[in-house]
């Protein structure tokens, strides 16, 4: 299952990202198709590989849906 992650840092062909619960991971850009990611961008990640950029509107909708399912928590940060 692919998941949304926010870019924290970019270093060559790897990025540090946080998942929707705030846990940091390092993922590879070897399978990535899109413009160069920058901190604050959202990516679709699967099995340790960033696959594509995530549209801000799609991220906002996903975060809103997750928050409606688990209302007493803060899931993710707002997409820019």
C-alpha cells in the first residue's frame, strides 16, 4: 500500500520523510517520477521508494478524511 509522506530533507538520491503519524523514514528516489522534491512537499511512498509527488489538494482531502475517522488526534500537517 502506498502512503503519503512529507519531505523533511533531501540528500542526493534519498529523502528523509515523515509519515502521517510523524515517524521519520529515509526513502529512495530511484523510482521517483516528478520534479525534484523539497522540504515541505508531499510524496507517495511505497516499500521504501518515493514514487511520485502528491497533489496538495489530494493531501488535504486525505488528511481531512483521516481526521474525521480519528477525531481526537492530530494526523499529519497541512499540505502546502
